[in-house]
């Protein structure tokens, strides 16, 4: 694994985030905040304790 953070592969960076709270911005004005528990080679993620937000003209719901 690369020691310099700027040289990390995307999968290495995601792997370092396992167990951390992350914020995921989705297409379609949705955002997720939760704890990353795992991911696969296609970067499908397993999140725990997730809160889903929908962005509207009035703000975040």
C-alpha cells in the first residue's frame, strides 16, 4: 500500500475509511450519512446506522 495519501488508489482510500462515518452524495438529490462497514470490487458499499437526506429547493430534508 502507498504511504503517501496522494498516491493512494481509490480502493485503498475507501478501505482506510472502513469503520468511519462517511457522507455519500448520490445522483438525484440524495445524500447518505452512515458508518462504512465494507465494499466490493464495484464499490457497492455496506453502510450501517444510515440517515438519508433529500435535497429540495427549500434545503435538506
